[in-house]
């Protein structure tokens, strides 16, 4: 996964998408200055040809070290102001500044190990009652998948809550870095409409399925930043 993080922006993504250096000089200068203030200098800012495949808007800081670069989708550039783009990107910079991607990989690796351990215990306990040839009998595969699935089901709400906490923290980072709460609010409104986000999910839906806070919560937090 670490190797892919380094290779994806320069090898894999260009297979599926069109990229070109951003030709809006003022915006590019603002973005490069923003990344330096965040302590995450980049090697380039590129327009990402996403519009051929989806109407969704996106911005990303991808790669590591010498392959780190900023991607702004053409759908974002076409419909958002420079202030809104700056705030959206500042949010993504916040994830990198707080090492959310690295921490997420470590956490998921630990949970995968836990799922495998639970599956191993289940096979050792159940292979005789199920009349299998042994714990390594391929016929025990459904038991292994079910046991690992239970771990995944039980830990998903916790992972979602952890992810929402990281998103709130990245929002605060963006607001502090740019000091543009109004642009943040308008950008969230546009993203919610363009990406068909559910603005007010129920508590159960939020707990089970949402890795991001509801849009209204994020907007209210930005408004509180003004006070």
C-alpha cells in the first residue's frame, strides 16, 4: 500500500484520467503558497480530467516525497470560486498534516490482523463439530469469512466515528489556515448538491454508514468559527 501511495499519482492514475498542469496562474500561486504554509510543499498543481466519468467534484493531495502533487478536478475548477477551491484543498492538506492516511493504514492493518485471528479461533473451535478434515480444510472457508465479517461489522461504527473525528479536525485546520469560513460554507453547500450528499442522515445511518460528518454539522462548525 505504501508503494502504491507513491506510484499512484505518476503511474496508475494517468492510465485512467487525463492530467495537465494547471493553467490558471493566480490560482496555482495561491495553492502553492497554501501548501507551503501548511508545511507540505508540492511539486506541481494539475488539472484532473474527472468530468468525462462523473459530475462529482474533487481535490486531492496525492503521492509522497518526490511524487507529491495537488490534483484539482475539472468539475471543481468549472463551478467553484478560487476561495472555495482553496478551502477545499486546505481540508485535504489537513489530513496529511495530521497523518490521517498513515494512521488509517496502521489501524486497518491491526483490524485485519484481529479479523484473521478471530477467524483462526473459529476454525479451530468448529472444525470438529462441522465434520471438517481439519482447521485448514477448504470447506471451512465460509466459517472463516463469517467470523472475519462479524469483526468487520462490529468495528465499522467505531472506524466511522474515528473518520468523522478526523474530518472535523481537517475542517478546523482548513478554517485556521485560510480564515475563509464563508467560502467554506458555500463550498460545502455546492459539494453536497453536486455529490448528492445526504444532508441530515438519521443517527443510525450516520453511525453505521457515514465516514464524514453531515454537511449541516460541518457548516455549523464553520459558523461557530466566526464567533
